[in-house]
C-alpha cells in the first residue's frame, strides 16, 4: 500500500470511521487494493492487540473475520485504546507507526 493510503487507513481507524462498507468503497473500489492487503494490515493490527473488529451497534460483539461487501455497515475496525491510537499516530514520523511500515510499497 502506498504511504498516503496506509496513513489514511490508520487515521480512518483512529477516527472511528472504518466501517467495512466505507473501507470497501474507498480502498477496494476507488483505489484498487485487494481485500487480501487490507486483511493483512487489519489482522496484523488485531494480532498485535491494537485493533479489533466490532459490531457498529454493539461493541461487545467482536468478529474474527470481515465480510467485504459494499453493504456491510455492521462491522467496524477500531483501535482497542483510542488514546493510544491518537498519541501513536501523531508522534510517529508521517503518522505511520514503525510496526506498520512493512506494509508500505
């Protein structure tokens, strides 16, 4: 993923604007990325404990997979600790934490 798009993805998650339908529309339909690259980044974040995939209406309902569809308005990717997210994204050079730089093309 190019630098600017990876930064946009991480900021979307931090701003709680990462509903799957929005990510699908912007990154897959408009930017041409595959679901595989988005899943690699998102599930990497889940694995390291930074992200979780939740139900929009009830954040006590977690998900272990993503339904990549334009009409998926029920799943959202969020930071587990939003304060950490803001501090990390704003203090890292260019807004991309070191752990995620391996996804830059």
